[in-house]
């Protein structure tokens, strides 16, 4: 059955992004998942960890042994915690496998920046040079030729997509950027903690890690590259009582007086070939409910005539366009499949 | 593009079941939706009503004119309110179209029962005789040959699937049946009301229409037919603060002392050919989160050694297996497609 | 400041019931909390554990040393895990203090039953004999004279209050009782676990511990005592995505044909002196949202003319009438205060 | 019973702010509610509209007849929609009653600004001059002597309290202010609409009325007055799936390099006498869950060393400090009661 399909391994399959990779890949016509690993669930069927997959797969988790996994699969998704993923990526890369790493380990091109923000040294700076930041809307061609993809973080995906058209066209003051993001709780992962215990989160709302969240340098790196000069920006994440979704509200000051139609046109031009960006008509703004379970990024734009500021709002599903869906979009590009293969689905509403 | 595909019309497309039909049919390989109707949204694109479908369809709502719709489509889903659907079904049937009616109008085979519970006379008792109750797990063969399907109610789907194996095998006292159901809010439809206003529902929980809900005679009709004698049972619906899902907890007294393994075996036998029933291993019970967005019905069974009672728990997504997914399952059977075509997807978790 | 007020200690103050005791007692005119204990938070202000109390108290947690605590307080609330509470109750009792134990340790009068269901031997069977089950609606006079109160469990409170009037008047078949309960997540306590991790619970719904929940023998003990004979009943708890509240739906078969007005009259008579039971008018049923944060138990009753069954629905806040509020109601009775002192507040809606 | 207590009327009692006034006033030692009005519920007990108040009040709604109400009460809370409140305030004022108006009608001192944003002319510009903006932390002394209070909007309360210390001390660039607010759904009122229908809101998140929300001129008016010059700022409201709470994240650029401790000191000084502002320790940020049901405004401050920006976060309960609680705080000041009378309660957590 897998003769003509690409054989896939999901390394680190017990977290939410692992489950989401399985869910989407089960309906992908060009691939078959042939191996899944989980240290703590080795020997157990994946359906014991994710009962929603029952009846659709009989895969059993195995411990992470790169050589053994490499025999079963030619394409590797790493859904491991950061730091851990460094070495796994190295091994699979050395074994000649194409790799999409969903962790943060290969996203920051400067190892010193990585060490500053993640408090661990990077063990594979050589490999880091080969890694491509996997945001297809910015790096589609480089992704096609890459063998190691650093899949973007959830917040950076929503933030960068909302700013790239403005930065690339020199439309805004680079010192004026403020990104106020609001995320559902699945973004915090599947490990239980008091901070994400149901009664602590439900009917609650807070900002956290103000100015210090690890996704900040990732956003700055990508936007600085687009701008051709260093950007320092404000990023504030918030935790919202919902399972999925990130809404990002972005403020920036145009360098010259601007009306909404101009901003809209910039975005339209920038994303005209992007199959997963839906630019909303002028006057409409996105809602995370409309992207739930889908790979879309919805964007609404506004130029405020009172203050002169541009306000951009983006909505993604943090587990799909913000993680596993984007990883599959990257795989599609790397393998020469249609970019939207397996991802051309509506989200679930309500 | 629609040359070789079945042309479909969705009549009444602005409610949640209409939106869900669209979402699922967009990924169905054998059909194409060619017409959608909505009185209040005539002239508007469906994506203005359901922005989560943006980028996937450009269909525009039209008013309900059976002759005009019949020219565009050969298979009709009726997602209209009850009473209204009576006439629409009649017209499309007369025009030679196959119809799946998602309303309650053709579910109760006795027009007098319909009139008692729905407080309207049935205008088409002749057509009522031709209608087949569209629960594939009970009536698969009749559905294949039907031209008018009465698609089951959401509560009845979860209740009947949890009782059929016990009733068919004469395993329980027919006078002992109690069905305690808990539904998410989308089951109440998309029309705003104080009872379903967000702050009234969230962090709330209540029983409603105790002993008087209109789905009661529907459950009794199907189970009585299986039993070969009239069953009167207790049914209590509850409203739970979540979007989707019905969990049904069923109590019945076995006619002879029974252990869980016996009940489990009965269910296994009964559902061994059913692609959308997932009987859980002994000791496990379903959670609506595992069927969210999918057409599965998960079932767990238990024989309580202390009380002697059987306790069965079923979980469905009220909009999928409890409405639109089941409607498409019925279409698949009526058209000779694979029963699971377009429906073989995992739900979305979390 | 505490000269004329009763000095109170809360032993085990870091869980939800501990926090709720603090919240309510801060507005109780006759008492002052003078000591709070928490092993893991010893040395920290209570407001670091419960920031909602900031500005209202400066109490600091201390480790549990019964002799030290006894010097500071004359009345003790134990909000410890079961098993742990056994010994604490013993020590404070020996030191001459009045104690309300919110754990399960002194609820089951038969130590063998305790050992069967809680899998630990009871170390203080003599003291167990002195403990009074603290459900004021059943045992008001005994509570007034008690020195050790076993505060009822959350599920038993809602279940017993919904059945006591029927049992005491021999109105129903004792073998027919089914209790289907639905609880918010705070009932599971404040310790993080995968089962109560936000994305696992939100938009989910399940039954658990069917027929085996530890509150079962507690309900049976109290109802059996009322009946004068042993009752064995079905009890099914469910987990609902909300913070607070238990809705209990009860089914029982009247011994003779009964109409709703008769049942309503029984309940009216039984609870006519109970300040915290609100019997709803015929035709109305309770919603947990109406008791959120309050000590009320709302009750609705129905005699189903179709099946002959009685259906009773009760709603409580599991942390108030189901735990801390009831504990304070018991203290009021034990100390000769007005039964409703500090508890005569509306819940918070919405 | 009301002999020595202040007699209160709540005009417009069927909305959430009306219900919240009742809830809080029931535990206020100095007042008694003697009249409540509701056009659509005239003749019905308030407990039929708000069942959570059952057992605590037997008040019956009456139609709004100012003369009749004025005979029963000496202090009037207006919880009417805007425009409607204009005339009611005028009549009660003319009858010599003290009035707190919870609507927007008397908040904007310039009638032209009112007309621009509310699209109705102001009929009582003379009375408008007498109205005092009821934010005690800014206008405590004027409130004590006022006879008509314009109770602040929910968003403005959270926004102004988070900016006042910075503005008053000339600490920030007045052109740099961005206010990103996130509100629970009760802020939208109790009238059902599709936008606030449960399944549309739950698991959703959106910005709305970007740059055009009516609370914008109210925030600007108060801050401009503090600054002594006109401020134009960005304000973006968001709708969050929770019942209560507003979290406001504020960005502003200090005029000179600033560290967090300096900002913290400014806030400490500004609010040292304010009984309902809780300034959090450096490094902590507020969560709406900690103010739920209470009159507190929690504030956290941060000076970002990377960007130089100040980030302030405030949390209030929109129905309490953002509406009814603040109205009662104003009444306390107007009547010479203790400012915190009836409001010195912890919120409900979880």
C-alpha cells in the first residue's frame, strides 16, 4: 500500500502537533505514515494517546532510534521539544532524510541569539546554516530545495504574515511596530501544569512574558531580513480560554499618510499567489473561529484616519498554519507535490 | 468539472447543518454542489454567511424555487425547518429527485403522532409512506433503494445506536429504559435567542423539556419496531456549554443477570459491519471531544454488578453523525458510492 | 480585632475549597480567620496562592502543627486530602477544638465500607462514631451538638437533597433509583493532571467511574438511613466543561401513581425550614448558573405521565453548598449563629 | 425596615447591569432597593428575570413613571440604553433625586462629540454641564458633591486607570498611546443577536470596531483633561469567549528612558488612597479571573528595556468596576458612606 507513496515518520507523536500531523496526513493522497515515535508511550498504539484517531490507523509508537526509523521512512517530521530536536535533526539529516523540525531549534540563524533566548548552546551550528525558515509565503523557492526546514513558531506565523507586505515595501516606521497576540491554550502543549489546569484558565485572560517571549527574536529575524535592517519590536502574548487559534493585532505607523485601500492593495499583491492567505474585503476583520482546523491565515487591514496608524489583524489555527499544517505545506513544496495537497479543507465552524 | 459528478443542491443553506453539508461535500470526490438556497440570504455568496468556507467555493444563495433548483441538481438535501420541509420534499420528489430531508417532517411514520408532537397536520401522508428512516446501522438496505430519506434527529441517533443491540436481542426490560442526553449548543440551531445567548449558556447547565422533547416519539418508534412491541421510555435532554457533541447515558435492566463482556459481545456483533460505530474496549467510555467534526459514534458499555443495570454511553457530533454527516452517509448508500466516501476523516482534537 | 470573634483555622488552604472558605469567611460577621496551613506554601502569603484575595487578607501559610494551630484558633476547618484528614481531625478533636472535616474521612460510619471504597484502613474508628454527617437539611439538630462534622461530598449533597423527601415518605421504589450527575471541573481539585488540562476538557464531555465512584456509598448510607432499609442505587458522574456547578438528574419510580403537584408538595413540606433550598415552581427546572458562588440548592420536580417515573433535578455550586459553604453552614449551627450568617448572598450571574 | 436606610430605585432592571446592581445592593448595609422598573417585564417579579436572586428579594418590576418612582426612592440608578437615559436623568434630577446614570448619555461633556459618536442630538445640554464623570480615582471630590453622575464605560475604566498616572505626570508621549482591550461577552448586553449567539462566540476571538468604538472619545476626553492638551489615541476592542472581564494592554512611549520601578512608583503614588486599585508587585501581571465579581482593578506595569516602551496591563470585571460596582462606589461617595461599603468582597475564583 505504501509502495508508491512517500513514507513518513513522525518523531515525537504524543503532543498536540504530533496528533495534528497524523490527523492531516491520514487524508493526504501522496504519503503514508510508516513510523511514529514516543519515548513515554513506546509500545502503545497511537489511538491510546489520541482516541479521536481510532479506526483510522493502527500505528504503534516506538522509541526514538534514528537508524531504525530511517529504515522505515524517507521524510521526517520532528515534533520534539526544543533542545531535544537539535540532535534528532542532525542524525536524520546525516542519514540523508529530509526533515521538517517543528521545534525552535533551527529557526534562529545566529547560534548566539539561540543561546541567549533558549539558554542552551546550539550543538550543530554547521547544520543550522543549511536550515531554511519554513514560511512558504516568504521563502517558497528556498523551501523547495531545502533538506532541513525550521518550521515557524505559531506566534511568528501570525505576526510575520501580518507585517511582511508593509515591511517589504518600506511602508512603515520600523521602530513603531507593536504586536499584541492572543492565543488559545493548545499552544502551551499537552503537559499538564497549574497554569493550564482547566479552572485556572477558563473564564480567565492574561498577558504573559511581556517583552520576553522566545518568539520575539524569531519575528525580528524574519522581518529584519525583509527590511534589510535590524528591527526591534514589542510583542505581547496573551492566553485566551479557547482550545485553538491565535489572533494577532498589529500596530505600525506608515511613513506617509495612507488609506486602507492602499494597505489592502499591498497585501493583495504580496499574497496573490499564496493559497492559504485569505485577505478579507475592506471593512472586515478575521475571527479565529473561521480558521479552526484549517491551514488558512485570514487577514484584515485598516488605516486609522484619526491616528494615522495602520492596524492589521491576522487569525490562524496555532496547531495547523501555526504548526502541523504549515509543516505539511513545507513538505509538499520540498517533495514537489501541490502546495495545498491534503490541506485544501475548510475549518470546522461552529 | 461537474460533468461526471453528481450535482447536489442544499436547500436551506444558512443554518449550521447547511454549512456542515457544504464543508463535508467540498471534499467528497463523487459530487459537486451546484445550487444552494436561502430565503433571507438570496443573492449573497455562501461565504458571507459562512466565512470559514472562503476560498473554497463561490456559490451564491438563491431563493427556493424547486423547478429552478431541479434543473441544476439531481440530488437534494433539505436543511429547512420542520413543517417547511414537508412541501419542499414533496415537490422535489415529484420532480424525480432523490431527497434527504434533515428536518423531522418525514421521520414519524404515523401522521397522527407527528401532529401530536409537532402541532401541525402532515400534508403529505402518502409520501410519508415512502420515506425511509435514514439510520444506516438499522436500515442500510432500505436506504439503498429509497428516494426520500428522513434523516434522524441528533438525540435519536445517539440514543438508538446505544440501545439497538440490546433491544434487538431481547436483552433488556423494555419498561426500564432511561435516556439521559447532554448536548452542545449548536443543536439548538443558528437563530439567536435569550436561551442561547452566550452569557446565559456559558458556565451554565440545565435539563429542559423533561419527558416532553419531540425526539422522544422518534426514539420510541425505532426501538419499538426493533422490539416488535411498543416501548415507552424516559428521555431527558440537557444543554451543555460547548459547541458540538451529544453524550447519551442510557440505563436499562437486563432480563437476566449479565456481565459487561456479554453486552460488549452483543454490540460487537451488531456493529461489526458499521464503518462509523467505534465500540470502545471494555473499561473505556466515550468523550464527545473524540468525535468532534467526525461522523463516528463512539460507544462504551458497562454491566453494573451492584445494581444489575446496564449502562451504555454514546458520543456523537450532533452536526455530523447527528445531522449532515449522516445525511451524506445516506446519500452514499442511495447513490451506490462507498458508504464512507467523504466521511473517512478524524475529528479535530483538541 | 479578633477579641469577640470566633478564631478560625483553615488547615489545608491551598486547594479550591480552602480558597473558598477564605472568601466566604472574610465576610462573616462573627468570625475571623487567624491561622491557615499549607505544607507546600508554608511561609507564603495566601494571596500568592489566591491572588483574588489580595487586599483583603495578609495571612501567611504555616506548616500543619496541630498544637501551634490550636493556640491560635478555636474552630478548625480541615480542607485536606482524604486519609491525611483522619489524623488531623483526631488531633484537633483531642485538643478540644470543634472541627468540620471537608474530606471523606469521617463520612462513612462503617469503617469497613470506608476501607473498601477508599483502600485505606480507618485509624480512628472510635472518633468515627462521634462524627455527624453535616447535611443540615437532614441532621440539623445533631449538627448543633456535634464537635466533629463530616462535611458531605459535592455529588452526595445534590443527590441526597433531591431524594430525601421521596425516601422519607416511602414514595418511591427503593430499587429504582438512578442518579445521573454532571459536574464542573473544580470538583476535581487544584492538582494539575492530563485529564483536567484545559484543552482536554474544554469542548469535551464524558462519563467516568460509572458505578464505581466513591461518593456512591455515601449517598446510599444517608438514603438507607432515611428509608430504614438498605438501598443500592446507580450513580454516574460526568465531567462538564465549566468551572463550577453540579446538576443532578434523578430518576425513581413512585410506588403509586403520582402527579407533579404531589411530589412538589412533598418537597415543599420537607424543605419549608431550610434556608438554602429553593424549590422551583412546577414547570421550572434548575440551572447551575443560578447558584454559582452561592450556598443555594435549587430543585425542580416532575412526574412524567407517560412513563410514570419521577424526575428530580437539583443544582448546587460544588465548591459552596457542595463544600465550603455547607461547611460554614455547619459551623453556624455548631456555634449557635444564625444558620445563614455569611451565606445570605446571591450567586454571580452571568 | 427601610426607615433608616436610603431608598433606592433601579430604573431598567432587566439587563446585566441591573441584575448586578440588585446583587450587590442586597448586601449593602446602608440602603434598600424599593423600586425597580422594566418596560418589558412590568408586573413580573425580578426573580423571574434573574432566578439567581430567588429567595433574596420579592421586588416586582414596574413601568418607568418618574413621578411614581420618585415617591418610593431617593436615589436613582439608571441602567437604561443610551439616548433613553437622557430624559430619565432629566426628570429624576428635576424631581430632586440624586442619579447615577450607567449609560453613555452624560459622559461626553461636549454635546457635539456626543452627537458625532452616538448619532443622536443631546436634548439636555444644560444638565450635561452638571454631570460629573464618575471615576472615583480621578474625581473623588467632585463626585462627593455631585447630583448627577455619568458612570464610566467598561473599556474606559480599564483604559483610563492604566494611563492616568503616566499622563498626569507627563511621563509619556501623548501621541504614542495604543490601547488593546479584550472583553468578555456580557459587555455586549443581554439582548440576543447572532454576533453573541453561543456557538458563534465560543472558541472564537475577534477584534471589532477598530478605531471607531464609541468608548474612544470618552477615554480621550478624560486623558486629555489630565494632560491639559488634546490626546488622540488608538483603541481596539476584542471579543473573548468568557462571561466577564476586560483585560486592557496599553502601550506608550516614555518621554525619557524609564525602568519598571519608576513606573511602578508613579502608579503606587497615584493610587495609594484608592481602595479598589490593586497594583501588582513588579514582575506580576493581572488576570481577569482574579477580579471576577469584584470591584477591583488589578494593574501590572513594565518598562521594556529592548524597545523603551511602557506596557501597562489592567484587569476589571466589566459588570462590577466597569459598571454596577463603580456606580455603587459613586453612590457611596455621594451619600457620605464609606467608599467601599457593600463592595469589600473578594471575587469568585475559580
